C-alpha cells in the first residue's frame, strides 16, 4: 500500500501558497488569492504584519525556548495583560486550540475535585460542536465523522441541543461539572448562541454550582468586534479556551480561568514543554499590542457591519443560491441552498477568493481583522460574479 510522506488526513486542494501579503495569498505559480479564510480565523493581522513578524524575528534571535522549569518574565507579562483585559484571573498557555480545550476540561474537573465533589465530572456539550481533534476534544462532540474508529473515547460528556436551553437543563444531575459551549459555533456552520441560551446556561451554573466553560478558540480574540464574544452576551464565564487568532499565525493557545474556577490547578497538575515559551509569548504580545490599540476593535465592528451589508445586498440578486447571512463581526456565514463545499471550491479556483466551508451548507467568511473597505468590495464582487456563473450539481 502506498502512503504519501505527508499523512493524507486532509483533502487538500490545488492551492499551494508560498507567500502572503496582507490580505492576499500567493501560490506556487504566482497566482493571487483574496484571503477571506485567514488560515481558519487565525491570521487576524493578515500576512506579514510588520509588528508581528518583527517581534517574532527579534525574539527568535534573543531567546526562543526555555523550559517551564524556569521563571517566565515573558509569560507573566502576557498573562497579566490578558487578565487585565478579560474576565480571567489566571492563564495557562498552550500550543493549540485542542490543548486549550483539554486544559479547560481538566480545570473544570479539578475544580469539583478540589471542592470534595470528584463525582461531578461530566460536562454537557452540544450538537454540531467542534472542540479540536485530541481524544478529549473529540469525546466532547457527538459528531460521528470525528469519532468513528477512535473509540473508546473519554467518558464524562453528555450531549444536548445547541440553543435549546431546556435540553441542556434536563441533563443536569449530581455528576454534572458544567457546560462546554462555543458562543458561536464555527465548524458547525457559524451558529451563534442566542442571548437567552447563553444567559440561561450561566444562570443554571449559578444555581447548581456548575462551571460555564466557553470554547472561544474561533470566535474569540477580536473576531466578533470584542476581545471575546461572550462580552456581547452580558455573560461572564468561569473558564475560556482561546487559540487561533491569539498568535496571529504563530501556534499559541490559552486557557483562561477565574481564580475560583482554577482552584484545583496547583503545582504538578498540568504542564506543556513548549507551552508559553518566549517565542510564543512574543507573538502573543505583538498580536495584543495591535488588537488593544485604540480603534482596532471598532474597526472590526465597522468592517463586520459593512461586510454583512454587502452580503445582504447581494443575496436577492442570487436567491437561487443564497439563503441568508449569519454570524457576528468578521465571523460571518453565508448560508447556501445547495452544497457549500463545491461553491467554496468554485470561488477559490475560478475567482481567486478563499473562504471555508462549514456545516449546514454555510460558506464561512473569516477575513483578516485588518481588512479595509476595498477588500470587502473586492470580495463581494468576486462572490457576485461566482454566483452568477455557478451551477450547483443536480445532487447538491
Ligand atoms: C479550531 C478549533 C479548535 C481546535 O483548535 P486546534 O488549534 O486545531 O487544536 C477548538 N475549538 C474550536 C471552536 C475551534 O474552532
């Protein structure tokens, strides 16, 4: 049996990027793409942002990695800034989103253990959720396509229906640790939680002594126009997993928690060789420099409104194909009446526009947060042109 050197777990497309310039990607043969996928909500500052690339280059030349056996002035500085700008009191740095989710799950279990209630180990999660690809993270989703063949999975999860508060409340029992939920589901199809749903989960947590654990790996870090999406719901979480945009393209994640929720995470309970190394901290702190700069998040909001308007205006002209727009800020989804994967491929291959397919036939539109009006106009033009010539397959 022949097996490619690169393990063939991804259905990779023909685009083979070798360079990035702001909001554009350039392929092997010099072809240009408008990048409204951003490495799946990662390249929040676009490609080659001078502040980020300089910070990484300078830090690489100064000190790339030391063990977490030593003191971390870089980690303390970034954690303090994140704490100062969020609900959290404490931060654990990881190298990816799934690891941030793992830390969040461990922190939640350990909280109840520290409170003398180790039987409260079960997290209630939701249909269409995506939390990453580790065994813990796939155990936290009931999507079979991610779980098939990997059993036995980690016990300790129960599955309710997203945006159906009663279905979640009905699962609470003496073994429940809390809820793990994406405020806006990304892979699931840009499905935003309703305010009543998220606020209802918070209320149930307060009533039953449970933890509200949010997976903001995709929707966090400025994507929706606030540093974290939950800020727009008037909901204060206990634990949050962050990643993707947090390093602007450098592998970085974080588990944020209140002091109370993190009470069980004492010496020796968790660790990571690379997690929070000086190079990652330089990347994370450069991203935060830009994101906390006056006007940055307002810009995201303004561009989000502008992009949504543009999409909404376009829909009636192509209502054989498009159904509607969903999402928040610059985390938008264009719902199609037919298969979104084929339309995403068509936009990419014939119109030089990169987007990402998601569940429920949604085209995910996740541009760099630094886009300008001209990029939006270009994207709308490309989408309109694509919609004009695109013919859905008969079996879509
Ligand atoms: C991408 C994603 C993850 C997993 O992040 P990785 O860095 O791929 O491990 C987890 N949760 C959500 C909501 C995501 O979008």
